[in-house]
C-alpha cells in the first residue's frame, strides 16, 4: 500500500523538487520554502556523499508532510542504502535491471532515465513505475512527452529539467505526469524558493482546473 500511496501523491502533486545539498540546515531551508508553496515531493540527489543522511534527517523532521526519494541512483548498492535511510522512491539518470529488481522486491517506486523507445519498453517490462525523460527534457522541452505518448500513451512520464514558470501549461498539455524541477526550487533564499513554488503550484492549478 505504501507504494501506491507514494505514487498517488506524486501524480496528484505534479511537481517535484530536485535537490542537491550538502548540509541539513540548507536542506531545511529548501524544504520549508517548498512547503510554503505547497510542494512536498522531494528528490535528494546522491551526487552528494551524505544524501542518505539528509534523507533520513528530513524524514524525521517532517514525517508525512513530505514524500522524499533518492535521485542519481546508478546501482543497486546505492538503491539499498537509500531505502535503509528512508527513501520512498528511487530515481536515476539511467536504467538498471538490478535496481529495478531491488525496488520491486521492496515495493518502492522506480523511475529510471530513458532516451529511446526501446529503453522505455525495457524499463517498463522490468517494472519501472514511471519513466524519467532524461536528458531529453532539457534538450527537447514539452514535446518529448507527447512524442513518447503518441505511440505509447500508457507510459507515465517524469520530466527532469526544462520546466520554467512560463511553460508549465505546455508540459501539462503534452501529458507529463510529474515535473522534476531543480534551480527554481533549490537555489536562492527560502523566501525566493517559496515564491517560485507558489507560482508553479498556481500554474498547475490554473491549467488543470
């Protein structure tokens, strides 16, 4: 049931903060800003060595106020470490069969990066819950989603990069299921992050309602 709860929350919110952070103090500033703007889905990137500790501490502090996962998970060893630290989903720039197998074993959502239709199909057959359009989101923009969904409308797509305050509606109209956003939700002061989060949330609400 936890897997379904996590996925439902990600689908409903449509927005996910992609965070690379070195200290818990800065992580809290970012999370507080995101929560002020009604964004509670967060990916903590494993590009930083203490990502697991950050995930663990944030979950203790915020509990169910946030749904938090691990990003840049390249292999099953990293995935298992993230799960033990409390990660509720796993995101990667690549697709890896061993990570897919581990996530299925523990019923944790897995969202690998894919760049071709062959890779997308392979990931779905291995049990991926969403496909991360990476790095194509940044290069192609919203069109990448409709390009994927034209032949395969059943594919759940997470974008990673390419979302701005001006093109949120374009992404949603293209059929994106969730938008991963870095700079707008991780750079600047807590007040600036909160304002960006509010504006992004407003754009989503205006487009879907």
